[in-house]
C-alpha cells in the first residue's frame, strides 16, 4: 500500500487544478475585468469567443501548485536526483508558478494590445530591426525573463540554467503556435504532458536511477506530479474550447506551455532536456515556413485527432455543370389572369408559350 501513496499528490493536484480552473472561469465570465467586450474575439468561423479561458486555466494550475505545496510542506523542497545531471534541491511549486504567471502576464498584453499585423518571430524581430517595438516583441522578451527566473529557481550549473530557460520560454512560444483551432493547443499540451511524465518515469527507472536514489515509486511519479496541475486545469476547460465558446489565447497558451517547460526542466535528465529543446527550436523555425494547420489537415491521423470532439466544418455546396434550371411558374393576380384570357381570345394573336398557375 505504501507504494501507491506517491500517486495521490498527482491526482490531488490535477483535481484541485480542474476545480480551481472551473471556478475561476465562472467568476471571470460573471465579472469580466474591463468588461466582456475587452475579451471578445472572432474565431476561424467568424463567431465570437472569449479569451477568459486562458487566465482561468493559469489561475487553476497555479492555485493547485501553491495549495498542494502548502499542504505537503515537507515535500515542497526536496533533493531530486536525475540520471545524468547533478544533484540539486528544487522547490516543486515556485518554478511552475512563476512560469505560469509570467506566461499569462505577457500573453495578456499581446491579447489585449496586439494589432495582429506582425506575426511570428520573423515579423516581430523584423519590426524591431526597423525601430518598431510590437507587443509581440515585449511578450517574447518577457517570456525570456520568466524563463530565466524559472531556471534560476530550478538551480543547477550554467548549462542547466540555459537549457531550462530555453524550455520554459520556447515551450510557451511553441504551444501558442498551435492555438489556431478549437482544442488543438490543449490536445498538444496533454500529449506533451504525457511524454514528460513517461520520460521522467523511464529516466528514474533506468540503470543509473537506483544508484543515485531516483528510483522507486516516488521518483517514477515525479514527472506525473509536475504536469498534473497544468494538464488538469487545461482539460477541465477543454469542453468550452471544443464548443467554440472560449479559447486559450496568447495568455493561456503561453502560460500552459511555460509550465510544461518548467515541468520538463524539473524532472527530466539533461540529455532528454537537450533533445526536447532541440525539437522546440526546430518546430519554431519550421513554423516560419510551414503551416501547421496545412500539415495537420494533410495527415489523416493528425486530422482525426485534431477534429476529435470539434464541431464539423461546414462544407460549401459543390458547383456542378448541368442543364440550366427550369424557371418557376409565374403566378398572376385575378386582373392579370383576366387580361391574359382576353388577349388569348383575340383572333390572329400569337399564343404565348408561358407556364401560368391559374
């Protein structure tokens, strides 16, 4: 029975995060800061959605981190040892909370003040090269600062700090690139959370794990505990996203991606973190040339997953070549029918071949 106890904190964090996110969303919808119109946007269908989902997800995830850390105070600062990275003491709640709050703060700035004229790294950096500071540039700089602060809280040598800062800032930016269709960013975040939890468990159960004290149920579930809060908060509001009543926006996607990056920095060995950072950089660079939406729609498995739970896309009626449509019968009034009958009775008058409803 003792072997199962370490799983309870993960379940508790996910449950608390889900309940807190739902409560925050209900409160924000009832009392929206600066009015409902401030948070209203138009989605890909041309319908109105609210951006309040993003702050609600962040509030739920951060609240779960803080509450569960307060309840389990002896475990909030513990020595965590990885397979191939040095031993260091890491607080379990502060880094993820800082990453989430930094992501949502700078994401809100871009959501509410951004014009949308400049997109992507190339667009914002190109504007900066011409002396124009966009809200996107401010957001990128803010995410870099939040990532650095999170990495410093995680600890480690200079290499760890650089890698972890890249995971937080890069994860925040990358997840936002997927927030173009209902539920897509949350699905990507959920899959990423599963990969982080699996990678952490495999690293703890590896041959080097037992020698350094990272094996056992507690070590194998470290990744699951780290991703439970952001994943639980996001999944709680997935129905609102899929039904196209709300969307994460920059605030929610940046915060969610930053927290997952912090979770990876907290639980994965250096080799895995380096590989993950390489994937993030490669996808970010590819997004400047390739449309993720087109790739997803062209791949049957990805398209099925992307459409899972979503409203079907309305298709335009096909244009077919064929005979010209038959004109509808003409309906005449009583006076017009009488005049038509008189003209028809005149001798020598050509009778019109006209469909008439008498």
